[in-house]
């Protein structure tokens, strides 16, 4: 998250959540409402017994939807058992017990719970949903204002992260408030310890399908283009996603849902599972967000007012002709040129950009220029750039050509392969060039692996943002894993 406005709104939301939670806590902990299942439907007597007496006093009792509620207020610090004995006219008897602790500040806890605990859980879920909405609105705003900004990916990914966890907390709290009154804080705390792992469990079907399709595309890619380590990036990523997810799920199934660490080993296991689950969830959602943005980037509707069309180069054949990949970029540029000419009558200047590699007989820019001329584009409408060796130089050197033309406020579009449009747009901004992007299609088995390369390239390029976000999410994961320990300290 690199937007001060969104961060400010989230911090304001956090402050409101903390303030309301504090009020609920201060009001709720001065009393306690114990909830008991009614075991005998036709009971005629329910006796409340306090052991020992003098710790709390009963202020109210009532029955609702098959539950029996006893509300008490604190008198003195200490531990007390509340027992409710039910008796029917036929002689049937049953009893339930509830243990409470009253602190020296007259705050009442029962099994780590207090009146309002479920409300605070609901408030926390609503805060996470609020943060998700703020970030999603920021993502939508980036669609217009910062189309080639990495903020789009981060905002979308983090909005999904908070929306998923927030929805789980909110639904759980509402269920416990309106359906299962007898659920205590221990159940909610177990859920909190495991919530990030449960999110991985819910995503498992998607992970399995994604990994399978990605692996199939890689196998076909190797079959068509031969074995190269780079052609197996999809298989490697699939393996890492599956391995990480299975480790988390196995630990969830075979390690109990303890919420208070009774020893150092339990504490380490709880923290590790929560942190690892959070990081895997973050990785998967950022991957998903990146995939969405990369797919969407070439599809933005453009205005037909462009003065220049930059064509980004890539490797050409030994004889100087174009491979299908680079030919697709030139063909896409020509198609846009003709569409613009038809819609607005405006002719654009082509800037085919690319230098000469050590194994190439001519520069990529010159090779594309020849192709353009063979396609019927007049030579005077082509200004080849023949010195660049990477995408940044493509943009920077093309910008110099455009500036030399002295055209005021030129409108520019660049043409590249569809999966490369977003990163190229980011690089254009880095080079000081304001430009739209169009993308040519590529073969179905090549596209997924290329998307993975783009994802890795973007993550490496923006490593500082990810490092800061990971640090924040690690703290959140540790907090979720230790809510029970924190309450255990408070209740002593």
C-alpha cells in the first residue's frame, strides 16, 4: 500500500474500531451473562448456586430459545462457580456449571470471555471489511488515474486478503450472536488462531485447479519449445503452492486448535502456523491479483488520437526476418493504425524500437521497419530506433526521438505482447513517458509461463513494498495466534 489517502482512511477506521471496542469492553466487563443449555424442556424449577458466595451477585435471570441466562455483577476479586440446577415435576434433574474470575478492578471474565466479546469480534470483522472496501475503491480509482501503477496490484490483492478474513470473522460473530448463544470466547479464539489456515483450506480447490492447468501448459510448452529451466517456472510455482498449502492444512488437521500456549513448543507451533499461513495466503492473492491486472491491462479502450506508435522489439531470426512473437507486436500496431485512420482519419508515426544483438545481422528496429514497409506503411511514417537493448531503453530512446520532433503534447501508444503490457507501462512511466498500451496475442501454452515471469519480475522490482507488507501481515498473524495468551494475561 503506497497511497497516503487509503492509509489515512484505514487508520481512522482502526481508531474508531479501537475506541468502540474499548467502550464495549469497559461496559461489558462490569457484568457477565452466563449462558446454559436447558436440558429439560418441561422443567419447573431452576436454582442458581454461587460457590463461594460474596464474589458476584445475581442481577437477572431469563430463558430464551432453549437457553437459560444468568447475569451477575462483581463484588470482590476471586474465582467463583455458577451452577444452575434444573428439576422437573417428574423428578428429572440436570445441572450445568460456569467458572468466573473477578479481577481486583472488578472486571469479570468467564473462560476468557466477557460480555461484549462477540460484539468486539463482529466489530473486528467489520473493520477488516471496511479496509477491504477502502482498498478496492482505491483499486478502481487506479483503473483511471494510475493504470500502469503497481498500486493496482497491491490494492486488489490486499482488498481480497482483508475481505476474506473479515467475512469469516463477521459471519462467525453473527452466527454466535444470533444462533449459538452458548459459544464462548474459547471457540472464537481457536478460530482466530486457525483463521489464516482455514482461508488456505477454502482456497485449496482453486489452488489445485490452477496448479494443474499451469503444469499442463508448461508440459505443452516444453514439448513445443524444448527443455529449458525457464519453461518450467509454472511447474515450480505449482509445486511450491501445493507444498505450502498442504503443509498448512496437515498442521491444521493434526495439530489441535489450542488458543493458549501451555508451553514453549505450543507457542512456537501456533505462531509458525499462523505466520506461514498468512504469508502463503498473501502470496496466492498477490499472484491472483497480478494475473488479473496483466490480463486486463491490454484491454483498456483507447482513444483514436495517437501521434506515435512505439513497437517494442525482441529477438529476430538469423536472416533478419521476424519471429511470430515480434511479428505479432508489429501486426497489432498496424491494426491499431488502420483503426485510428478509419475512425478519426489521423495518421500516426511508427517507432519500431530495438537494437542489434550479438547474434542478429540487423537491429530489431530496422527489421520491424522493413516489415512495416512491406505491409504498405510509407517510409516517411516510420522513425526506427536502433540502439536500445532493453525495455527501459526502448522507452527512453523513443522518447528522445519524439521530443526531437517538437510536437507539443504528443499522444503515444506502445505495442508489445499482451502479458508484457502492464510492466512495459510501468517502465514507460519510469522513463518519463506517458503512453497507453496495446498487446498482441500469444499461444495459449506460452502465455501462462510468460505471466509467471512477469509476476516474478514485478515482485523483484517492488521488493521493498512486499517486504513492508509482509512485516505488517506477520505482526497481524502473530496477534491472531496470541489473542488467547493476551487474554490469559489480562484475566490473571
